[in-house]
C-alpha cells in the first residue's frame, strides 16, 4: 500500500512526523506523502525517519486556495506532491500564510472571550504539541473544558462555517499556488473535490477550467467520498489528462476513522498507482 495524503503534528495531525512514518511502516506501506496544511516544517524529520524505515518518502503540502472566479461554498485545497526544492519565494509565501493564520487564531480567541469562554493562547498552543495552531486545537480546548462532548460537536456548535467562532481562513490565489508548487519541483493536485460542494452538473467544467490553467492531478479517491463518486472523478481526470491520486487524509487520533493506506470504500491504495505518476518517481 501507499498513501498520498497524510498529516502530522506539524499541522493538525496528532503524530509527530517520525511517528507517522513508523506507523506507516507498521501498516506495511511502501510509500507515503506528508502533506501538512500550509507548512513543510515536518518534511525533514519525516524524510530522515523514512530512510531509516526504508519507506519511499514523497515530500508534500496541502494549501488553502482562495478562488475568485467562482463562488465556492465548501473548501478548495491543493496538494503539492514532490516538493523537492522549496526556494526563498516558496518559504516566504508559507511564512506569510503562517502570519495570517496566527492573526486568525487571535481573532478566534477574542471571539471566545466575547461569548464568555476565557482562554489563554499558550494553553491552546500547548494542545498543538509544538505544531501550528488551528481550529482543531480550539476544538480540543472546548472538549477539555467540558463545553462540548467531542471535536465534531465543537465544530457543529462553535467553529464551523456560520457558527459564533468561525473566522474565514485566507488562502493563496490558485495560480500563485500552482506557480510555487511548480517552482519547488512538485505537481499540483486538486484535493478531495467533494469538499468544494459543487454539484456534479458544474464540477466537470470547473475542473476542466483548472486543468486549462495548469492543474496537473486530481485526488479522485478520498475516504469521505462514495466509491461511485470516486470512479466518476477518476474517469473525469483521465479524460482531462490529469494524474490520478488517492489518499487517506490521515490525521491520527483526532480522526480515528481514517487509516493509513485506506481510502474510499475501505479500499487499499495500491502502490501501482505511483507507476502512473511519472513526476513522483524519484
């Protein structure tokens, strides 16, 4: 098995990068990509552990996208796979995203205080285990305080879109994200297309437009999607000449239903998939 979409504690996962690789080894994966949100801080640690464990490592990232031409009610995320040479512009762009994320976190903290939930930012930072702070860590605080039963309830009541503590996350322009991924030696892949919340009647045209702008791949297989939907996405991707990828979107204990090497319909992600993605053969 392989896995082309995973997260570590460097963003919102619960395992350190090295723990993630060791877990992958225990699951008999032959290759794994680490694709943390808006950061590559965990890549070096993961790469070193992958060498020890003799697992093929694919350095990656998952970037939040802001897309003006079309109103998207869901989330637009772009995977960068094969980030082998991140240069100054790439790193500066991520540093800017980090600054914006910090500003958003402080806004969420202020919002908590406004509704009577006192919290210290250092307390929330501690919940991240040294990684970047995000909404999941605010959710954990709400759980720890007994305000909600679990993280899902925290998002449903407080942190999700339209809820009291929701602050929109700023993302990169699509073409900018394509460029920095390309310059860093990677390929761009549309992550979990179902999360865009675009009806199927419009989705093929939308993805075709992205491909015309330079999109190189599509994550046709994701555990939150139905198998039938994944098959349609794979057919669409093939018709557009896009690389087809699959992932578990593994986060660790925070999302126990997602297992390394497993995607939609509890299907194993076969290592033969990599043979169809020449740029990742390194």
